[in-house]
């Protein structure tokens, strides 16, 4: 009976040990591979986060620059328009013989500042204009020359204003294209980051499951090996005892038979 038990139990335990060892051989590389995948996903996630932040920073910097450029343009355009108005009034006053009344206006003060600060203006022309603007007479000597100078300044200023507007429009277009592209990048990166976060979480769960399975299988294998060793030891002891009992019984039977013969 015990021989049957030892044989059956031993066979079952040996099969369990073999199965556990085979399972461990699969779990170990599976855990290593999954851990590697998670590490790579974390690296990609970090890179995507940095790239998204770089895009946001680029948009913020471009916006700050655009606001600065817009403020400068608005100031420039405001000055340009005021100067053109002053030039138109000066030309009209000179052509209408009303230079004296013009010189008392705000437009004349604006024109004085323009002429004094215009670095592109010829020194002789500047002096001629400043002399006119400093006079309080209705009569302006060489008014035709002055009108010609003022019209030249007006044409140049109008051309500069037109260029400034074109530059501003190009800057606005470039800014809008840049921010649109960066916002599109941010949206795509956000979507990718969400997917990577989900994948990282799934891999983390898979790693935890593999670790638990690996631990349980290792414990089971250790218990089965110990139980098998104990079983083999106990069965061997019982077998030896049984064989000794059989031998002793055999000897007793032989002795009994010999006694019967003598009787």
C-alpha cells in the first residue's frame, strides 16, 4: 500500500516540479521583456513631454515677441499718420498762402519734431524747413522749394509706412502659421502622451502580475521539492523497514517449518 502511495505521490510531485520549472523558465524572460518595454515607454513619454513643453514655450516666446512687435508697429504707425497729417496741412497752408496761421497749430509742432529728428534729411533742406517753421510771418520765402521738400518727405514717409504695414502683415501671418503648427504639434503630442501613459500603466500591471506569478511559482516549486525530498526519504525508510520485516517473517516461517518437521 505504501509503495503505491510513494509511487503515485512521487510521480505527481515530480510532474509538478517539472511544470513549475518550465513555467519559471517562461516567466523570467517575460518579466525581463515587459520591464524593458515599460522602461522604453517611460523614456518615450519623457521625450514627448519635453517636446510638448518646448512647443508651448515656443508659442509663449513667439506670442511675447509678437506683442512687442505689435506695440512697436502701432507706435510707429501712429507717429507716421500724425506726421503725414502735419505734412498735408503744411503743404496745403503753403500752397494757399496761409503759412503764418499754420505755424501756430499743433501740426506745425509735430512737423518741427519730424524735421529735427529726420536723419535722412539733407542738412540744407533741414535748415530751410526749420527756418520756415521758426517764422511767424504769413510770407514764406522760397515757398515752392519748401513745398517740394515737404512733398518729398511725404512720399518717402508714405512709402516707409507702406513697407512697415507690409512687414507687420507678414509678421502676423508668420506668427499665426507658427502658432497654428505648434498648437497642432501640442495636440498630437498630448494624444501620444495619453496613449503612452495608458500603455505604461498596462505594462506596470502586467509586471506586477508576472512578479506575483513568479513568486507564487517559486514558492510552489520550493515546497514541492522539499515535499518530494521528504517523500523519497520516508518512502526509502519505509521500504527498508518493510524489507526487513519481510526478511524476518521469512526467517520465522522457515524456523517454524523446521520445527514442524522435527515434531
